[in-house]
C-alpha cells in the first residue's frame, strides 16, 4: 500500500509538471485576458503542490512509525487471473475491427469465461454463442447500430 | 405569495401530461426496469449504467431521454437495495447502510418485508419530495438568476471541496483526483477561445476525453477488474430467496416505519440540496437519527425495520432533491447527476436558471416522471423481486464477462470509435489502481464534466473585473461560498489537531 501510494503520488507530481511545461508553450495571456494555456498551467502547479504535500505526508508518517508494515496478501492465482483478463480485453480492442463484432464478442466471452474458471468447453461455447448472438441481434438488428463487420462480413 | 406556487402547480399538471404519454411512460418503465437490473448486477452501478445507456437515447427528444435516464438512476438505487438485503453486498455506495439491518431481516426470514418497506418508503419519500421540488425550484431559479460567473465559480469550487471532503478517507487524495480530472478535461478545444489544447494532431482527442468512457472505465471496468483480482472463492455468493407472499409488510411494520420514513424524507431532501454525494450522507444521517431517537436502540443492527425504512426514504428524497441544483444551477454535485448533465448537454439542453422558464415542459416533465417512476418501482418491481433474486444467483463467473461485453459494446455505440474502447480499458486499469491505492473516482469524474464550465466561469469573471481577483471576494454571494470552502478545507486539519491534543492529554495524564 505504501509503495503504491509513493508511486502514485510521484506519477501525479510528474503529470502536473508535464502539464505546466506543455501549457507554458501555449499562450498564457494576462489575468485580464486569459489565454488558452492559463488554466492548465495553474492546474499543473496545483497538482504538483498537492502531490508534493502527499509525498511529504507519507515521508513524515514513515519516519514516525517505520515498523508500520501493511503488506498485502495477494493470491498469485488471482493476480494471474487479472493479467489474463486484461490481455483478453486488449486483444479484443486490437481485433475488434478486423474480426467483426459477432466473432469478437464470441471469442471475448469464450476467453473470459475460461479465465474465470469455467472449465467445461461445452457450457462455455454455449454461453458465449448465446451471448454473442443475443447482443448482435439486440444491437445490430433491433437497435440498428452499425458494428464492425470484419473480413467475415457479418 | 401564492402566485408562483399556483403557476408551479399548473406546470406540474402539464408535466404529468407530458410524462403520461404512452411513449414517455414506456421510456420511464424501461428505464426503471433496466436501472433495477443494473443496480442488481455486480460490477456495474448507476454511474456506468446511465453512461452506457446514453447512446440508446440519441434518437429520442431531450425530455424522453432524461425521463428514461432518470428512471435508470432511481431504478438502480432500488436494485442496489435489493442486493443489500438479499446478499449483504451493497449494489452501490448509498445502499451500504441498508445492508446493516436489511440483511439481518432477510436472515430472519423477513426479506420480503424489508424489500417492501424499501419500495414503500421510497414512494412516500418521493411523493413528499416532489412537493418540495414544486415549491422550491422556481424561487431558487429566480435567486440563481443573480448568479454571475464569479458566483458559479465559487460554488463549483465549494462543491469540489465538499465532495472531496466527504468521499473517501483522504481529502488530499480526493483533491488530487479533482485537479487531475480538471487537467484531462482541458484536452480538446478551449471552451472560451476555441483553440485546440493537448491534442497533438489527434482527431479523436479534438473533442476531448469522452466522459462516458471515463465513467464506464472507472466505475464499470475498474470495478470488474477489482472483482477479478480477488481470489476465486469470493466470486461465488449465497443468495437469500424471498417468498412472494411475504412481500407485504404488516400493519405493525408500517406503524413502526412511518416515522422513520417521514424523518428520512426530510433529512434526505435537505441533504440533497447541498453539494456532495447526497444519497450516501443522507442514508448515514437517517440511520444515526433513527437509532438515537428509537425507544429500542438495541434492535438496530439486528433487523430493525426503521433502520431500513429511514435510510431508503432519505436516499430517494436526496436523489430527487439533487435534481434541483442540476436543473436550476446547471451544477451537479455527485457523479450520477454529473452524467445526467452530460446527457442533457448532448441533447442540446443547457440547464441553468433560465432553463425552467425557457423549457418548462422538460423540467416539469422530468419531475412528473420521477413520481411516476416511483409508482412504477413500487407496483412493478416488487412482484419482480424473485426475477431479480434469480439474476443474483447467476454465478459471477458468467455475469462478469457478460457485463464486460455489454460495456465494450455500449461504449462503441457512442462514437463508433475503437479509440473509446482503448479509453475504457485505460480508465478501467486506472480505476483498478485507484481502488487499490485508495483514490476516489467521484471527484475525477465530476471534475471532467464540470471542468469546461469552471474554466469558463473563471475566465469570464476575470474578464469582467479586468484581471482583478477581488471580483470573487467583493461580491457577497461569491464570498459566502468561498468562506464555506475555506471552512471545509480547514476543518479536517483542525479535527486532526484536536484529536492529537486530546490523545496527548490522555496519554500524558
């Protein structure tokens, strides 16, 4: 928890700094006639101040109670599950256009159900097919929303 | 004095005529039903739910769209209570309190009565609250006409500080999320001058970060990823099955609850008008009140029906009261109303003090449909409770992938853009990390939606005053808001200091 806090505060601090640098390249203008860059410029400074304060707060809390160890009990299988889950989602985004909606949704359901522990392929394929067909029917046929067709052409 | 009241009642009757058309009735019904299902489903709550269904309203006119989306809003609240009672899992943050006594009642075999009193309490609260709206909205709108850019700016700042104070454990972290949200809100076109900012040639970024993507990502995908990261034993849950004939509270139950309901309505309505996550505060305040004034405080925590009736009524009253700042000021104070604001803007309606006068059929139509929605929830959803209970019994392993599919599909329908899907994945991961490291998503979302307004108000104020920052302090209303902001900022520091002094005294002595 603490490593995460420090990391996040640092990232936000750097994000604020980046905002300041990038917005200073835009027209800041004066207070009388604010330019495009003024608002993000001050927001960036504010974010740096806030995240800096958080870092200081963590630092001082750490000094007072260095034995305060909040180690996380994370099951490694759960972590693996999460990573696989994310990979499936990323692959879906990558191939959404190319494979077309019905096929992608079928494959997505198939992989997610498997990752979450549905081991019997029969049930898996059945649920995935019903879900993919159902949502295709609902969105493309009933609601008339255009979905990617992919090289299959559906 | 009665002049505008009579006019308001007239408008309300017209509103019922608008809301009562077969078309709008069906949208209300659809919204309430879908909302309840969403509230019942794990991994998706009212925020992501409303956001997902905005594209479904593209073909509708503004009034019908908001009627349906509002239906989803309180439908989801009702669905959230259902999971609290049957599963001891809050469907969304405002139902946490309902878990306490509601689940106990369910364990004692009184699930039906608990669910019934939720619906009845919400209905009564809604009926009373609607009169509050009728009488308060027009004069508040008139008062808000005196608001200029400095007042709007100060009020929004106050809203952010209150929201950050009340949400989550760390004011500092919530403020950081708010500023982060404001910064990413600047991506796209400058609201005042129209220049492109931080887009670096990307066409997708020209229209800014889609708030629907952030909502679905943070609150939908993020929630699911958190679910997935937990060990698999937690994925399966035990559901209590309510018996249909139990869905009627006894006269004694009603007698016990009516006081709690009335009190809850009052508390909820008052809290709903104030910036902040009103439903959550309202339920908490109502529960504490009921416990304090009860003649049998020991019953609380063991299945006291007042502990369910009061908070649920407060919740509903707060949700309705939250529509007042949304429509009258155009400033939402909590994420669900922020999403509704986004939806209104998409439909070309800009809420604000003039809106009630210029688009009375929209405001009063929505107000009337809120009442109808409450009625629908009472009459229709209660018998459907076994259906919802069965939805809950579908294993999470199957439900979660379905919800993901729904999220990705729904997101795509907004802009037909793969870029948005990448956005929900990105914000999904962000939402997961935020939950892990205790950062709150509500300030971020609110900041994203309000950012352009805040900036416009800021720059306009300075233009009016020709660069003089005193404009925020010299105007009395604005100064009041800023003073309140300072108090809310300084209060936690004093509280912490006070606690340390007291601890020092105890351990020192």
